[in-house]
C-alpha cells in the first residue's frame, strides 16, 4: 500500500510545522496591527458576554462566524497593505485604491459583526438596565 505525505512521519512533521507558521502569523498580526488588538478586545468581550448571558447555540454560531469573518478580513487587509507597500515604494493611485478597498472590507465585516452583536446581546442586556 502506498503512503501519501500526510501519513508519513515526515509529512506529519510538515503539517505540525505549518500550524506553527500559522500561529506565528497571528502573533505577527497582533504585534504589528493596532486594529487587530481592538479586534482581540472585541472578541474577548463578545465571548465573555455570550458566556455570561448564556446565549443559545445558534447565537453562538453567529457570534463565532462574525468573529472569524472580522479576523480573516483584518488578516487579508494586512497582507494586501504589506504587499502594496512592498511593490509601490512611492505613492501611487492604484496602491491607494487597493489599500482603501481592503480596509473598507474590514469595515464592512466589523459593522455587520457589530449589528449581529447588538441583535443578540441588546435584548438580553436591556432588562437589566430598565
């Protein structure tokens, strides 16, 4: 029987190493991007509120999906900004547009996450405030 690269010891070591690279990328994102730290704070708050307010499984799914969406958008935005900065040393209209559009994508994802959070959390918080 033939073994593929995922079942050999060498292949498994490569897969494990790739997780290390991914975690290093997340660490680099947090270290270098102030907005990523804001997303981290929002993530912690959303998870804390979900736990305290005992949100339902479908509500957890929505919260976790929008958290992942915002993080992925922020990571892609950072990559686009870095690549644009690398290839366009001087100011260039195409570079500006690419960076603004990718930042806009993060804004859209963050805004939708905020709306989802408000729809889920506000009805549970308002009774405590009134």
